[in-house]
């Protein structure tokens, strides 16, 4: 099996409760959503950029598409990693490929959680799930209710268990409704270990600090809630 891959590299996780852990990353291409704040190019590239030595910003260009054996071997070449981040784009679009990967470290899925049928294919394969929920102020589509139903089903499928950690990440903008956030959290609270509120990185879209702190305080009445920005953007690493 072959798929196009954007990047393979080793860095640190910049978001969520595992911020700072060393990871190998595989960035898949393509996404089924079009979020207003997205900063990732999801076009299919002719080459995959592979950084053999972490942090050097020196990349080999490998012709796309790559087969599952190639990708697994490249990811396994990195030492002392906590886990392997499946990111994108939307990695669940390549669930069949992920199911065939043979890697030496746990898989850490970073997903928009809108493809429940694909999630079922890899629910026993992944050890960590960083699940986004796209709120109505970010959503560009025709049926937001259907979008939410798929999201909640995905969280049920990939729910937090003794063998798999699942947490929810919510990107908060200046236009985000606290009522919308509370409604989403109430719907998925039984499926996640915690909620991460991530203030959007673009300053002109970012919420005020007092708004973030009030939102966190309100959510703490029902679930462990963290505020964690995109730390890799501050540092300037991949």
C-alpha cells in the first residue's frame, strides 16, 4: 500500500498534555475539513521531506507516494522517542495505511475526529488520541449538527480506556461561544481524560486572557481542563 506523505521528522510534541515529549512525526496530506485558522498545507506534494538528523532542517526529498514499509522504517530510525505522531492534514483518511504500519513505538493520533468509520479501523492500533472538536465559529460546511454527531461518535469509538489515552483539544478564538464549548464538553466528558483549551495562535483572532481563564474555571467543575498554547510555534521548531 502506498500513500503521499508530506513530511517525516523528529521533534517534540508542541500541543496538549504531552507537550515536550520527543516524537517521530509523519505528516499525511489531505483533509476533509476547511478550518478558518488552519496553517497546514494539505496539497499532495511530489516529494516527502525526510529530516534524517533531528533539528538540522536538512531534508531529503523522497518521491511520493511512499509504501508502508518505507514509512515504518524511516520512523523506526529515530532514537529515544516517546511515540509516533500521526498528523496531517487528517490522518484518519489513511486509516488502512496506518493499520499496516509496523513501528516500534506507540502511535499518537492527532485527528479532527469526524471520520468514525475510519476510526474503527485503527482503534486497537493507537495508544494516544488527541481529538479536536471543530466549533461552529470555525466550521465551514453545510450541516453542523451532522458534523457534531460524527465527532461524538468518533470520540465514543476512540474513548479513553486503560490501554488508550484520549483527550479533547478545543481551539479557542475571540469569537468562540462559552455555551458552545460547554455543550461539547458535556457530550464527550465520559470519553476523555481531560480537555485542553488552546488559544488560537494568530494574535488578531486570539481570545482575551480573562475569557480563557473564566472558561477554564467553569469547565473545571466537571472535568480536568488545561490551557496550553502551541508551544512549538513559540520556539520555532517543526
